[in-house]
């Protein structure tokens, strides 16, 4: 690696102060510094920010990265999980120089609990100024990325891998995909491995929430996201959800602890929103919102993607934005729904957004926030479903659904979840339809 100019820097809460000190040191020295978070001393999970730094380097968004936590060890381990990253922990000038000169490290991790700001600045300066030029060192560094070309997997090996994936992931909600899944066809799984796949997911067909109109309530997220919503209104929302057995209540993050406590022990889940309603906050901030909501009792997270980044063609940022929240949802055992805000997108942008959500391993794509220029349409639901159904993902239609006919049309187009504030009227209309049929 030649001498870097663009530096991605991140930290957890323990490294926050040292991160700010290093940014103040590097920018006047002419480096282009990108701060990936965290943005406060509030407790966060260091792997999230270590991965953000590592991915910036791996994707070419930065020439080098610096990550700081309490000891630097955990962040080094997390960063090295990203292909193309060579992260090294340095605790003095000598180890910093060696990590570059001998190992061509492209991510430096530091322990804020072990070194002070003055020494950290010296370490970073030496690390950035040192280059790996000796052919014998470069030859050894090249060995780091050598790939195994033949795994010599038997059919039994593949079957055991697939069985284990089923145990870990469980059945994934989906319409029936075209063709066999890897769980049904070990030869297909072997071919994917031969072609370079490093992970396999078996998509099992899943049942819809229920028959309509009778089971319509189990499709619905009973929603109240108005900024002026009061505690009494949230309590009423939860009582209604329990009475009608809706799939979830969807509330703003400040009401998550209350809703979770009121719904505890029932089938009704607590859902909240992240990056709402504009989606223009940074990935690390959305991830932080998601973590806090999950800790407070949310079991589902509806995040707004970065619409401006999508329309600008910055798919790398959009993918990183979604993945940051998805990973925290997976860690916390929560479902992630990605709100595309379809009223603002062309059909091509809707497809790209759905595909990026699929790549990020989200559980759902969702049409709208309800706060933009339009809501769900049947054509949008059908388009989104066509992109994601093969990955076992689902579609949530939201915005402007006010009648049973609206709900029925969305479900027939491929939606398995509906977001509505007129939920009670819709269900009562559905029951009347069922009685008269």
C-alpha cells in the first residue's frame, strides 16, 4: 500500500475522545478524514464501528483506517473478518512501524485504555508514513489472501452444512421459490461452492400469516407514528392490538419501552422506526437507534434507506446503510424492514433498492413511511416481491391502506405485512365481508 491520503476513523464509546483528538491532528496535516462514528460517549458495540472502518478500506472509499476501542484487540479481530483488510494492533511506535513495513497493514487499531493522546498521535504518524516496499515482505503479505481452490467436500459434508444452517436460521418466510433450494439439492450446493460461494442459505417455503378475510389482523402492524402522539394514545393503541390480535404495534422509538411492557406475554410484537422519516442520517446513527430500540424491547425495526444516496447512484453507501441496521437486528434477534419510499423512486430505483436490501440480508422491503408524497401501490408491491421473494424476503405495504379492498389487493400482489392506522376499520370490514360471503 502506498502512502495513504484518505483515512476512515472510528471508535466505540471508550475511544470516542481519542478519536476526536486524532481527527484534530490528522486534518490539519492534510489527510482527508472520514469519521464513521461513534458520535458520543454513550455505550455502543465496537464491532459495528470496526466493520465500518474495515469496509471503507475494503471498498476503496478510504486508503487506510484507524479504529479505537478500550484495548484495540477486539476491533482488530472484527476488522480482520472483512476480506481485503489487514488490521494490526499497535501499542507503541515500533509495533506500528513493523505492521506497515513487514505486514502492509491497512487498518490500525488502538487501545484508548492503554495509551494517551500524545503517544497515539506518534503511532498514527509513523504508521501512515511507513511503506511496505521490500519484495520479501510483499511476497509474504500476498500469502495472506491466497484462496483455497478445492474444499474436497463430500455430499455428506454439504448435507451437514445445510442441516446446520436450517438449525441456525430456521425456516425463512417466503413464497415458494423457483427451483430447488440448496437444502433439497446437495449437488446444487456443491456447484455454488465450486463457483466461489463462501456461505449457503437454504430458503424454506413459509406459510402466509393466515387466510383472508378471516385472519387479516395477523397481517397488520397497527401503527401510530404521529409526532404529537401521547402516552394515553399509545396505551389505547396497544389495548386495541391485544383485542384484535394484530401482528404488531408500530410506534416511534420513545414509546418502545412502554409498548413492550404493555404487550409482554402476548402474540403482538413491538415495532419501531429508525432513520424516520427522511432516511438521511448516517449508517452508524441508524445502527445505534436500532440497538437501543432492541434493548428497549423492539422485535421489529422499520428503517428508512438513504433515498438521496440511492438516487445519486451511490449503491455502496445504500448497502452499507442497510447492512449496518440489519446486522444489529440479526444480533438482537429482531426483524429488519427496509422502507424504500417508493413514491420518490423510479421503477429502476425500486428494483435496485430491493436488490440492495436483499444483498444486505434484510427480512422485508417496505413501500412507504406514510410521510411522503404517496403510499403503497399494487404495482410497487408486485415489483418488489418479484425481486426479493427468491431470497425468502417479504414485502410490507404501507401508506394509504384504508379499506379491506386496499388490504386484499396488496396481499394478492405479494404483501405479507400491512402497515395501517385504520387497522380496526379494515378488520371490521373484513369480518363483515366474511359473514356476508
